[in-house]
């Protein structure tokens, strides 16, 4: 089954909002997939696409600096985080 670009964009927006609402905590791909109720491989594909657009950052090391073999954690870039934060402030007024 093929998913339209419009639906992919909406799912990507859900991912960005989830990362914003969980900040400063970094989420694993599996956690994002569980929250969005989508396939992990599909979410990873969207995240990698967002990474090329500089919307998210992929972290491949744990807090102690040891590299993950197959896992990645994700966070918003500072620019996108500030954008969401400003939108939130504007909505409050």
C-alpha cells in the first residue's frame, strides 16, 4: 500500500511535535513508532528524510559516549525547537 506525500507530511508533523513535547528527553526510533502507532521502518525512513532536511538530529551514542550498534535516538534541531516554542508562546496569547 502506498501512502500519499500529504499523509507522510502529516505523520512527519506528528513526529516533530512528539519530539518537541518530549524535549529534552531523546527518543529512540522504536519509542516514536509506538507513540505514532506506525511501523518502525517507516518511521525510520521519515526520520532520515527529516534529517536530510535538517529538521531532526540523529544521536548514535549513549550518554556515556558508547556507540549504539543498531539504535538511534532523535532530537529536534535548535532551529525547529525554537520555532515550535515560539508557536506555543503565540498560541498562549
